[in-house]
């Protein structure tokens, strides 16, 4: 456990967050820093989350054992890892619906028992506003994925559309929000029914789901699409990730040579698309580089077989350390890998698969710090052309360095802690 630095009155924080690395890594970094400052942390989650939480030393309370029995998350992750596009979106929404229904059923009792001072909630935990309203508890949102803070000039977070401020773009965005409401209608209905049952006023779930006390977004204003207005409670803080908050991962660093390093990862969820790893390897085989492929726990190196060009293939990788050494990162455009690459000033080749990844890929392209190829167009030829350009284009490399400066200026974990402690 980190050394304790008491700089303010000790408080009790409750964390509500999906127990998947893409969300839990950024939330845990924030919680570990709060813990090091003497605060007490309680994590509320499903049984499978205990193995994730135990190394961090947080208190924990289990909910939803009947809906999410031990082992359920691994099964769901395996199924999601094989899906792309709208099939993956539908599956993800179904899982969120079940989690939200469990949260509305079980968490009021747990929150009363914990007597916490403040809730820290991932922005995707759509039910937390209703729990906080019901129990009159302060809460702070953490946007581990692309922030959902609405703006008429921005496409909804789950859509791959480019930025624009014309009448056409605004009408397109309005249609997009209608699409999101349709896809999320069962979730919104469950929350609306709960609010009616408990005498709470209704609200537009796309407009009012984030905390008005404070919402932390782990991207920067420079990387995001330009927003017409930024509320005073919405804070771009940049990457929250730190290497000392991650468990050690064995890796044969002595096998790295002097060639430019390309680090490729399709994340920890959309990582069972073996054909994508094969195409990346084929594309890089004729490039003067050393390719390292992390499978993100989706399978074993033996499952993908011998890839062209003999890249280093590992089940898990010490991602932060490798990104810092890399000349290029090939990514599914998950927010963790993207913010870590931005912090290191490393150009990216994004191959988005589903959910908010295409929208993040659109921001990478607009920011000029990388290129984006949709997964259905990620042929070896297209990947090779993008890799060669990104390794040689000084303008892209300069844009990546500029993004790193903006990320450092955003304040990161230090500023996030200041904002959270001011909310007590």
C-alpha cells in the first residue's frame, strides 16, 4: 500500500465502476491516490470484481450474486471479444442493463450501511444519479471512456462521425442522439421507473447523467472535439494512469533490439479477433521494426500460432513501459491505451472495433496524432501503408508530442484529487 500523506480531513469514498480494466484502471488510480492520502475506500461490485479489488487493499461489498455469479464476467468477456460493430454494442448494452437493474435493487441498502461521504462513479454507471438523489448523497463522475457530456456540435459518444458545425452536422447529431435513445431505451426505462417509484423528478438521460458537482474526463480539451460550451463542473484532467498503480507483468525486455518498436494491443475486451493480429503481423513483417503483440488476456500466444515476421507475442504486457519505448502504437482505440499513448507522445494507428472506439478514432484522426482504419478495412495492405507513413511523417510525430504537452498541462491525477477533495 502506498505511503499515507494526510493533507485534508479523512473521508470515506464509495466507488461504483464496471469491473473491466478499461474502466477500473483509471478509477483505481484515482482511488489508490486518495487511499494514500488517508481516505477510506469501499468498492461496491459483483463477485468477479473481488479478484480485481483485493490487490488494491480496498474494502469491498458484493452485490448481484444471483445475477452475476462467480465466473460470469469471464464468460461475457469471451463472448464480447468475438463481436464487432452493432452486435457488440447490443451485447454491451444488455450487460449494462442487467448491472443497472442490480444496482438499483441492491445498492441503496449498501450505500446506507457504508455511511460514505461521497460516491465516485464511472460515468457509464447510469443509475448512480438516481441513487444519489434518493439518498441525498454527493457524487462525482469519472469518464474513463469518452465523456458523454452533451453538446449540439458533437456526435454522440458511440458514433464514428467526424466533427462539424454546419446545419447538416447538427441535424445529423440530432438523429444520432435519437439512435442512442433507441438503443438505450430499456436502460432509460428502468431508471425512469425507479425514479417514479421513489418520487424523484425525471430528466433527459442524455443531457443530465453526469454529476453536476464534478465530472472528470481523462482526456484533454485539445484532443476532444471542440465544444461550444464547457460547464464549470466538467473538467478535462488528462490521463489518470501511473505505472506504480499497475501490478507487475513479467516481460522479456532483454529480447528487445535496436529497431523501432511497434506495440500492438486490441485491449482486454475486443481481443479475440485473431485475424486482426494476423493482419497487423503481415503488415509489419516487411517494415524495419520490432513488433510486440499483447493479446490482453483474450487468448494464449499458442492460440494465434506463428505470426508472419516472428513478432513477440505475449498474453499480457507491461503496457505503460512498452508504450514509452514505442515509436508507434497500434490500438483498438480504447480510451486507456489512447490516453497512455498521448501521455507518452507516441503516434497511434487506431483500428476501432465497437462502442466508443470509432468515436475516439475520429478524434485521433482530427488531432493529427495518428491515423484510423475501421476494423472492416484493416487489411495488411492498408495497415502497412499507415505504419510506413506514421513512422516517417514528422508532422504526425510533432502532433503527438503536442498532445503529450497538453496532457501534462491538464494536471492528471494531481488535479483530479484536488477537484474530488474540494467536493467534500
